[in-house]
């Protein structure tokens, strides 16, 4: 499926060489995308918070190509070390986007990338990595087409990122981001993410503390997990639930409704894991300490009325979500009650990135 609006016409400028840099931030989904079709098209829309401290920084240097023995000429470095085993994923990405970024065939690319967080941190590194790569490529394309509008730049960057990793399309923006067409949100699209408008100020500085319950490799990859939704007995009900939650969360975010936020976000997290537990084959991704931490979170909330809730991605690690105004009250609880449940007692303190 080719999307004509993102296929460039003849460029107005010539570019001999370029060097660009971009820092893209990971995101945590509040309404989960689980299940996809065709070229990274989601089976249901999703909404996420973009984080402030968990990022991938990528630098691309481009020069005229000297070797035409393969489809592309790329060298890739991660943390300043050559990583040839990463090249197949980048080449797959370049193959998917070559009709939209035609100069990929004509230049030699040196890509250097690094993360601010450890690989085992329970943070979606593919989202920030592919978003950083996509925005870098758009910065180069803007050299070829200086008249490109800012809106088109961001839409196409998100569109390209999606073709590398679905959730990456949300990491090209700050703040609260929607990906997936939904009748309640004008301008929403399955092809790229859009920033949500009319979000209450309390969510602009929302805290996300990540509990590293288990830093080991998950028993099933996200790609395989998405595939398990094909033929899943509860798939259609799940997709309908997610769409209903999008409409509800839009209103919650506008009002600053913390009670509604906590109930919906935790429901979404548990629904994602329910899909994994009822798939064929089935998987249990939580660990005993995941359950123990959730019970402590619920006890604190019931006994103190503090607005602390959790979400989970497809793994054992927990993202604790709470307003910045309660940070001084909640951090001692995390350090005392939850940190001992984490592997190596490791937690990561992060928050929503509301500024570009």
C-alpha cells in the first residue's frame, strides 16, 4: 500500500553531504495497541505519554555512495561500537520506506545511536530508536525540500517511524499522543500519530516511575504477541473496548479526572495481559513480584487516597503513574515498599515530556 501524499516529487535542491542529529523519547501507552495488519496498521487506536528522560539519540552522516553491491550502504554504531547485527532491521526499515525517501539508494549512511536507559530497563527502545531515525531522515529530506511545511514534516516523520516500529509513530511527538483513526478525534489516522489537544495541565507533568521487576528477556516478542491477536477468541471485544476507552480517556484528559484516569489505565494494562493469557499459545508475562507490587499500590491508594496507579507493557515491569504534586509523598513509598521487589532494587524515575 503506497500513500501518495508522502511520495516526494522532484526535489528542489541538491545535497552533497549532510550530518543531522535527533533525540527521540520513549513512550508508555495508556490505551494499548495490540494486534496489527498489513504494514503496521493498528487493529485499534492507542494513546500514550511521551517520557522526558528515556530517549534514543541518533546521528546520521550522509555522503555520496561508493559501494553499489547491496541495496543500501550503511554502517551502524551503537554506543560507539559497530553493531552489524542491528543492520538487518535497519535495512528492512529502509526497504519499507525507500519509495518515500528515494535518496536512500544514492548515499552512504553512517548511523550512530545511543540510549539514555539500559537495554533491559523495560522501556520500549524500538519506539525511541525508530522515531529518532525517522526524524533524522526527515531533517535530511528538508535539505532537499526547504519549503516543506512543519505539519507535513511531523506527519511524515511519524508515518515513517510507524513503518519501523508501530509505537514509534507516537515517539515523534511530546506529551499525549494518539495513533489510530477514531471518530472522536478529528485528524486521527492509522498512518501516523497526532498530539492530543485539550489536555488538562495536571497531565503535562505526570510522573512515570518504572519498576524493573524482571530485566530478563520476555518469553514472547511484541511482534509475535501482535500476531496472536489474529484469530484470538476475544479479539473483536478487545478492539471495541479499546475504542470505547479512547473516547472515555479523551474526556478524562480534558477534565483532569484522576479517578477516571486511574481506573481506565489499570483496566487497559490488565486487558493487555488477559489477551496474552487467553491466546494460543498462551503466555503469563507477570512475575510474582509484579503481583506483589500491584497489591501494595492498591493498598496505598485505598488507605491514603493518593492518586497512584500503574500500567504494564507486555512484560513484568510496572510503570507507576502519579501527579507531580504527590511526588514527595509517593517516592518514600516507592523506595521503602516497591524498590525491594525490583531486580537489583532498580527503578527509573521519569515523567511526561510536554515540551518539544
